[in-house]
């Protein structure tokens, strides 16, 4: 688990749409929003912060969110695709990561690799 992550994004509105949809199945919400950024996580403890990057492309970071079930991972992947993400590996086992590792991967609107995982 991580404490918090901050990402610069080129289009804050597009990124908020993507993360709102993709993180909802995992139980996370848009917890804070203003003109310069947005925070996602539990309502009282946002841990993913998006900052308007004034048109700058994100650094291509990797973020992995814990999920509580395979079903939530499938919903994360489907919702993220519908909200403008690109497929980077559908929901399924990843035996090369571990015997019970199950994950899905998306590329967000700024090129960051976003994963949902349960093991």
C-alpha cells in the first residue's frame, strides 16, 4: 500500500473522468477537487492526487491499487476502458508475478500504467 501519489496530468477533466470511473469498482471516490487538482481515495483520506500540468505530459508512472476481488478488477478494467483508458492487459492471473497474483492494467489519458491487483 502507498501513502499518496501525485501525478501531473495534461487534461484534468479527462483524468478525473477516467479515475472516477476506473476506481469506483475498487471502492475509491473523488474526495477533493479544485481548479488545480483532484484527490482520490477513501472519502476521508485521498491518496492519489492529480495536478494540472499546464499541457505537460505525465512521466509514465506505474500505480497499483489493491482490489478485494477478481470481480472488482474486471469492473475496474471495463470502467476504465469506457472512460477513455487504453488496454494494457485484461483481468487475469499473472503467474509470473506470483502464484495467486490477479490483475488488470490500463493506460490512463496521460500515458501512466494503472493496475488493479489482488493476490
